[in-house]
C-alpha cells in the first residue's frame, strides 16, 4: 500500500514539515530533511496501527 507524505520547508521557523492526508495525525517537523524522513519512517506505521485500532 502507498501513502502520500508532503514535505515543505518553513523558512520562518527554519524547519522541514511533513504532513499526510493519508495518515491521520502525521504532522512532524525536523531541522533537516534527512532527519525528518527518518522520523516519518518510524511514526507512519505506528500511526497507521493506532488509527486502525480505533475503527
């Protein structure tokens, strides 16, 4: 299964932001894109499990 995650740069806060409409609750930020991508890799499966448990 594929999930779409959007990464954007917030120049005012100097952070990268990750958000996904496909994964409810996924809103993360990080100082570098690589670090943020790593956080998403860990958080996404956990959020998907939590969201499926609520149904």
